[in-house]
C-alpha cells in the first residue's frame, strides 16, 4: 500500500482552467504538506496543515487553495491556471519525527 | 535566499568506487540534516539523517559526515552501485515557530553510477 498517494500523476490542461490534485496518506500522520518542484528543480514548500489547520502558507498566489477535509487528506485546488504553474507538485506528510514522507508527485503541464 | 546549497549539479562515478555528495548550509541554527534520494518520476525518499550533536552517521553503504564549523555535510556511498543512480537532495528544518516544521532543500545532485 502506498503511504502517501496523490492523483492524478500526470495532468495536461489549458491556461485558464481550474484543476485539483488530491492527496491521501494512510500513515496516521498529523501534518501534511504541498511542495512544488519548478523547472529549476528547487523543491519548495507551499503549504502545511496540522490536524486540518493551516500552519504554513508560503508566498503562493491565492489561485492556489489547499483544502483538508480530514487529517488524512490534503487536496490542492488551482484556479485560472497559468503557464508558469507547470511544475511537479508533491504531497507529503509527517508525524512527530524529523522525516517528511513524500508522495510520487503530480506532473502538471499547462498549455 | 538559499540556505542549503548543493553546488554540484551532477556527479559520475564508476561502479564499486566511492561517491561523495556535498552540501553546504548558511544557517548556523540548523541542528538536523537529512538526505533524500529521488528516482525519475518518483517522489523523494528518505535516505539518512544526522543530528548536529554527531559528526558522523552510518547506515550500511551510506555515511553522512557533518562539519559544523565549516557548515558542510557530505554523503558517502561506498561501494557505489548502478541502482544508486538518482538525484540526491540535502535538506534541513529551519525553525519557524512551534508546529511549523518543514524542510528546506538543496537543488540536488544527480549521481550516475557507471557499470
């Protein structure tokens, strides 16, 4: 069983569309994250939630809205997609240790 | 402002030899470091970590060395195997308030182990 799973893995969509990426973790972790890996390969944090509460909200356009219906799920909704949103988005989770566990990534291409 | 730097984007090593991947950091408050390994089309997976109270941590073929005075750490893989070919990320948790644990990552070093 995949510990942190995200769907879809690949997504190609047109500019201006709205899309969502779903994430679920079955590790029983309290904290979930969204990271973005851009074309320059930097892995940067976007958001973190702890027990459904938003904890970290980095400088991200407000077209990006995370939603955590419960502590096992953290979905990412993106409105009005732009070309520059093309990237790999990684969901991740953590419990109380120092290790963050990542999903396999969602490759978003905006055309 | 890059707090964790991996200045070598790529490294090629012969199978059986030692691979040394380097990482520098700027924030002297960092007290824990992690290495992640990433294969293409997969997410990063945790490899090994080290606390600042140690200068070495070993796990099988993987050893991480920490030099706090130089703000430098390195990952040694010996012997290197073709399956080690991947991108390796160095990471550290910057403290930014209770409950706000996160990791800041270096840009990664792509290791190619040549059979």
